[in-house]
C-alpha cells in the first residue's frame, strides 16, 4: 500500500519527485483527494477479500453441521433398530433402547461441537485486517505535522 501512496515520512510527492512544501495548496489538495480515494478503495478491496474468506469458513462449518445432522438421521433408524435387536438377547427391550439412545446422543454431541468450532473460527464476521490497517492509517495521519513553506 505504501508503494502506491508514497513514503509517508518523505516530504516528496507520491512520485518521489519534488518537495511537497513547494507545491501550491490546490495541487496538494488534489493529491490528497486522489491518495485518499486510492487508500479507501484499497481498504474496501481488503475488506471484501477478508469477508469472502470468513464466509467460506462459515459455509464449511455450516455444511459440516448440516451434513452431520442428515447423516445421523438417515442412519439412526436402521442402526437403532439393529442395535436394539442385538442387545435384546442380553437385556430387556427398554434397557437396550436406552443404551442405543445414549450412544446416538453422544454422536450428535460430537458432530454439533465440531460444527460449532468451525462456525466460531469464522467469527467475528468483521474484516479484522482491514480494521487494523485503517487504525494504522488514522494513527499515522494524527502524527503528521504540517510543515512550514520555505
């Protein structure tokens, strides 16, 4: 970014030529406007890229969570019946059904926690890098002192 906007500590123009202190006010204001526009565009581009990345991470988490739920529902019926019948010979029907229910509760909990972790990895949905660079730009602008014309 600083390559396009010039060296911030250098009194020369963005092109590296001439002393800005010798430029007319109108030309300086024009340059300031152009450079501010460029900076804002670059910050917006960065924010878009960052939000796109966060959206992809959130989509992955939501997809995993949904996939886990669908797979669990599809397998739940047939596997539950199988496990209950398998345990029926050794336990009472109600106890076999209770044990299988506890097993599925554990599986659902693990899948939900994994999906939650993926969603949290995408949070907060704010362009953090862009916010940091804007803060740096504001801090830099505050530290600049107007120079006297010579």
